[in-house]
């Protein structure tokens, strides 16, 4: 009997619904081999050797799935959350993430709300927090920050201060938080202060989805050309880049959600 199944049965004895637990167990038992929610666009194999959300606990997302059979995620960020570079809105990473999570948790009402605004950085995102984030009553908030700070010269201290306040307000809502790092892309690589920002984001009081490291793995370890995952502006992802980001994130989130009871017990 696998650990996932044992945890599912234990939760069932505690009163969680059998249908939701069966879906949770089936999804997490082998998330890397689960049926894809939608066909990947033409391109390289979607993979990475970068560890993703290892050891992360997502208690609010876990409770939402196990008790309510529902999960609301708000993706707040800038143009790479909006989906600039995608040919259609449904190809932006939040829309693809919703489809992937629905496949990972069949029977669970998954909703991923896209609250990206082109050109913004964390201070502006914080200013619209109540309207665009809190009003959705999320179980999980993904903060995509840093890129515009680098490109527009916003002081890293200002970005991190606003992000810190946003994370505090996220926790006050009773929601989990994930921080997404900037793109590994030519315009980011040329930006002053990049390494300092990345180091400080990694130390932020929230789990990090290391998009920069994932994309560097694509380029440097897997030898995928920038043109295979970015559009011509040297910054924004194309359909394949958004789809692979969403797929890798969904698998990492599904594994973290189901592993949360074990992670909690071990602490």
C-alpha cells in the first residue's frame, strides 16, 4: 500500500469525503505520469531537473481540496501572468494551470483567477490586493514579481517590502502563498541587480517556484534555444513556455498539497 493511499484512508476515517480523497490519491500517487489536461504545443519535451516545492506545506490548499472539494488560486503578477506572448488568453499560464490542476484533482472545483496587469511590480500589486486578491477568497496566491523591478529600476528593497506586506496579507486571509521568480531571458540577464534580487526572493517568507532556475535548466542543461520558449522580445514566454511552466507548477502543487499532512506530522 502506498503512502498516498494510507494517508487518504486515514483522512477518510477523519471524515473527509471518499470521492475527493480518491481523486487526491489517484492524482498524487504518480503526478509525473498523470494524463495531461491539454496537449502541449509543439516543441521540446516539458521537463526540468530543478527541485520544485520540495518539502513545502500548503495547509490551506490541502484543506480546500480534502474538505470542500474546491480550490481557488489567484495568480497576481505582471505581463507574464497576463500572458503577453501567448496567441490566446487560454494559453496564459494561469489558464493552463487551471486545466492541469483539474486533471490532477478530478471532481474538485478548481478555479485559477488571472490577476496580472501589464507592466506592474509588487508595490502596484499590493495597492490592488483587496480588490483583485482578497475579494476572490483564495486558498492559494501566486505572487509573480521582480521582472519589472529589474527592467524599470525599481529598488529591490521596495519590491521586497511590498512583497513582504503582500505575503502577510495573504496569510491573514487564511491562504497559502507561492512566490514566482523572474524569467531566465536575455532582457533579465542584462538587467542590473538580478543576482541580488534572486537571492532575496529565495529568502522571502514563502515557498518559491524557481521559474528562473527552471528556464535556465531548459537553456543551459537541456540546450533548448531561447526561441523555442520565448517570443522575439527576449522576455515573454510563448505558448510552449507558458504551457510547460503551468504543467511543472501543477505537478509540484499537486504533490505538495497531498504531502502536506505528512510534512506537518514530521515537524
